[in-house]
């Protein structure tokens, strides 16, 4: 797992103004089922900490990042907004 995956993912999500529901849909197009909370965790800054002191950022594996990237072109082609 690489922190670079999360950084690259956050850059893409920010540039495309992706919502958690968009991220779930893109991952599904790539063949990965995730929850909105997982999508939200990927977007979080590594320093984000919950009230209980738990890290809120979820590391994104190389496979997860690659799957997201595979689903992205199809989502972009189907996006009507």
C-alpha cells in the first residue's frame, strides 16, 4: 500500500469534484464493491483523526487504485452531468 495512491486518488477526486456515490459507482465499474464510508476514508487526509483518536483515512492499495482507474474512463463516458 502506498500513501501515494491516496494522494493521487484525492487529486483525481478533487479535480473531477467526485462525491462518495460517484466513487462507489466508479469502483463498481472497475469490478470492486465498496461502501460510501470506504470512499470517504480514501478521500481523507492522513492526519484526519476521529474524536476517539482513531485514524479516519483508509489506505488505498495498489489494486484498489488500479481498479478505480479502470472504472474511471467508462464513468466519464457515461457521465451526463
